[in-house]
C-alpha cells in the first residue's frame, strides 16, 4: 500500500514539474557538475539578475527523485531574489544525472554530496549566505548537515523530513544484528549500507547542535512519514517552527502548496535581512 502511494506521489510531482514553469524569467541559469566523494554531482544553478550578492538556496530532493522535482520551488525562490541550486544526489533516485546507482546510496553518502555542494559555493562572492531546503529524505539529509556544520547554514526549510527512515531501517535488522545484503524499498533495490548508515546515529541527538532558524512543514495525513516525527523535531531543534497542513499527505497540492511556497519564501527573507 505504501509503495503504491509513493508511486502516486512521484507521478504527481512529475506532473507538477511539467505544468509549472521550472525556470524563473530574468535570471542566469547554468548546469554545474560538482566533483564529490561519490562521483559527479549534476545540478542546475539559477541566479537572479541583480546587483550584489544574494542568498543561495540549495535544494535537496527526496528518495527516488531528482533535481527536476525541486525546480518549480527553486524558480519561486529566484523570482523573489534568491539564487537556487537544484541537484541530483549520487545514486539518489530514478533518472538521476549524477554518478552512481541507488545500490550505492545511503543518507550518509547523500550528506557527503550535500557537503560537497556547500563547499563549492560557500566561498562564491555571488552569494551572501547558504540556506538549505530539503524534502522527505532530502529533508532528513538537510537536517543532518545543518547539525554537523551549523556555522555554514543560515537557515533551513524541511518539508515532511523522512526521519522515520531510521526506524524503518532498524525494523529490518535481523536477530543476529545484521541487515539483509539487498533490500527493496518503495520499488528500489538498496544495499545493506543503506540500513547500516541509517542506524549508525540518532538524528534527534544531533538536532540541538543547530541553533539557527528551521521551518518544518508537514501534512497530517502523511502515510509515509507520520507527523509525530516532525513534531519531535520541532521540540528538539533550539529554534524551529512547525506548520501542519490538514488533509495533506506526503507532499502538498492545491492551496497548501501555494501557501507553503509563500511561507518558505517569507521565512528565508526574514532570516536573511
């Protein structure tokens, strides 16, 4: 059932990417490939035409996705004066343009990818600061990276962050303490490394290390990541706000999607003044 709902979620996101302009008008757009510890990281950078440095939003997609899923959100940020970099995790999803396969991927390999992206842009004079935006597993990874290098991240937005994945991995642990060599998660084959890395730490133990502002958005009918995981994250971060959308699942649509974009933009604007 969950696998079927996840497939529907991916299909809806694909439709959204086709129906919404994915590049902001009046900006400079370029494809950038970043060498990382897991291979080449493909991404699209959009920079508004403006004088002086602007904040850069780095957008991290969810499990099975790719950079195109975040392009509509990136375009909205660029139209409001931010630069935006949407990228593919190495082995992070279907139709990825970065190196690797999903058998190579874990939350820690994705964190290493995000760190490589941050390292590439943090000294760029075009950008005044770095902001993180992540959805689902990309939200988990963004929370992890914010907490492990807090001095480099001005603020973070997390959409339905998949903190549940640690419990999901733990549930696959066998009686002898090991994990299956190959697992099937939502239609994707993953290696043992995925579960081993996911259970090698407790994200909630790390979140207090990030003192910056965090905005968490979550639907109260999310069938993949129960709302309680974001409720606990809100209480664990030193400075976090949680917005709950009634009736929304693992992803937002309709007026909730519009409201989320507006609130995320306002949040980033407020914390980059």
